C-alpha cells in the first residue's frame, strides 16, 4: 500500500506569511498502490473493474428509456449530486454537457429501485458540472464563454432560475461553504480564475458579491469582479492581480476544506478558508508513473476519502485517502470518454458516476464503503518481562436527537447530543459540514422557509467518531 506524505506540500497565503514569498514545493514521485480497498479485479459484465466486494449496475444509458420510467436519458452526462427524499429515497441529478445542455434526475425509492426520471433544466447550453447547496438545490453550470449558473429543484417540480450574480464566464463547478456562507467556483480556462460568491442573504443567490482570488507578493486576497452579471467577463484584464489557475475543474467542500482540480496541469488542490492557504495535494508532473491524469470531477466520502475522476487518462476514478494512499478505486473499459459526476447517496453506501460518451452511461457502485478511517491501535512492550500489552483508547459513542419547530413560516431544528469529548464538534446536514460549534450539547439549525428532509450527524472535528444519523422532514 502506498503511503506518501502528499498532504504536506503547500502553497500558502495570508497575513501569517505576508513577509515571505509564496513557495510551491515539489511533490515526491508517487506510484499506484492498492489503496484501502485493495487491488482492482477483472472488469465485470458492465466493463467496470472494482476491488473485491464491490458490484456495479447500469442505471441509465444515453438515448434509452430508463427502466421503470418513460424518460430517455440525456446525452453527455456530466456533473452530478444526490438529494435525500422523504421516506428514505433519494435523487441523483446529472448535467448534460451537450450543446442543448440541461439537466435530468433519476429518483430512487428507499430500496434503491428507480421509480422516476425526468428533465429538470432545459434551454441552456453545455452544462458541465455544478454543485449542491445546503438548502437542497442543484446549481448547474454552463461552460460556454457567457455561461451562467442555474439553480434547480432536484425534483423538477419548480422551474430552474438563472443566477446572474454568480457571473458570466465558462463556469465549471460550485461548492458551498455553510460555515462561512460563501460559494466557491472554478473556471475551465487555461488562464482561469478561482472565484468566491458572498450572498447578501444565505440561502438566496439572487444578490451578492462575486470575487476572484488575487495574489500580490505571495499573499492571497479577494477582489470584487466588476459587472459580474453583464456580458462575458475578461476578469484577468479587469483584475491584473488575479491568481491564474490552469483549467479549473471539479470542486467540493468538506469539513472546512475546499478541494478542487486543475486539468491543465493535472493538480489536485485544497483551499483552507480559515487560514487563507492553498495546498497542492497531488501533482502528476512529479511522478514518472502518474496515478492520476486528466483530473476532473471530485467528491469526498464521509470517511474523508477523496475521489477524483479522470477525463481520459486510463478512465479511472482515483482515491486519495486521509492516510496518504493514492490508488485507483475503479477503472472503466470505455475508450474516447471521460468519467464524470461522482457522488455518494445520502447513506454513503452507493456511489454514482457516469461515462460521458460511447455511449453516455450512468452507473451505481455498491459495496463496503468505509464511513471513517480505521482508528490506530497502540502496542507497547515492556523490557522486564515477556508480556506484550496492547492498549486501545476507549471508544467514544456520540448520541444525537433532533426536534423540529415551526414558528409562523419559519422552520428550525433543535439538535441535542452527548458523548463527544472534544472542545468543539462538527455538525453535518445532508452529508455536508454545516458548522463547527462548541461542544455544549445543543445547536439550533434555522432553516427559515426551507422544506424537505434534513439528515443530521454530530462528530468530533475531523469527522470521526460520528453519531448515528437522525432525520427531520418538514
């Protein structure tokens, strides 16, 4: 198993390092290893090579009616995400990067059976990736030169709404930071920017400030983008200090960290908003046998495992684990395509992804996905006897309860927990970090007018140990 310190090499920025120039440290070479799930086995009947214990099924194929529905799946499936539904079901949303664009959904019941599929967005162009919001909507990004971001109801019951305040440029993907109440956006251009949107009101993307990351004497900052809702932006001309990223692709927010990729130089990055720090987590140029090339869409599991999809390469979904493993999790036997849209279902036990072409096809992977990393066991041996003593830290069990409240037209959830032993805890809603808060046993989540199913868990900072999930539906 490959265990490299790929997490320690950084590009840093912020007030703490203002006196020093920004330095990009060279990563050591990496090579493929088996990863936490072991080596890939021979491809199955669906052409998917997986570790032992995992299985695949085809959910939808471009141009074909999805079984159990009357809907034919769209062309060029790209970015995707999942959304919990009342009664234990869920929805998988997928963009179409074809010229006609748009997005579609597939709805599953609690047993995982497909029960509905339909279009949720039309009249757009080249919808590439996007991102889910903490309030349960899908942001679909147009990658054209004057591309917009569209906010979609995953069920398709409400018409999608364009969000001009998020800018007009070749959008790739969006990630929401619920703790600081910011959105981060990537731009798929060789001289693209890394953007931050600050809504005037959290949960309402109708107004706010669009900013782009800058770099001056090695210090990172944010500059307001002029006229973000006008014609196509030449931001690199309007903001000369803009920090350039070579082909921004997938992006994901997880536990205080923004993960994103740049395909032009095959790098995986993180941005730490609290420290205002950029880190290169993987760089294919530093390895004679790169594990990962054509970096694209990205998602993060509850365990902290990061899954990066390849655009081309050898058609792998590659896992970067918190322990330092870099290994293929799956390989697809399709040529002339790319892997897109990786996303876990709300339970974290099913992984969805697509092959964009030849033909376009969306898959589901089930198996023993881990919900946390394996705790370390400490072994000590005395020198005065032949006895070896193994000691383990007593397990921490966190319990959680939730009570919903409705006051007028505003909804909220009172959370109560016990058993956590750290100063602060992390609260997750629908699989994403909601906030880091003092470990005082109580927190109220003010949802305002949001409705739907909301799933909560409480954990120590870092994501483990974590409580069982509780669900509230309005």
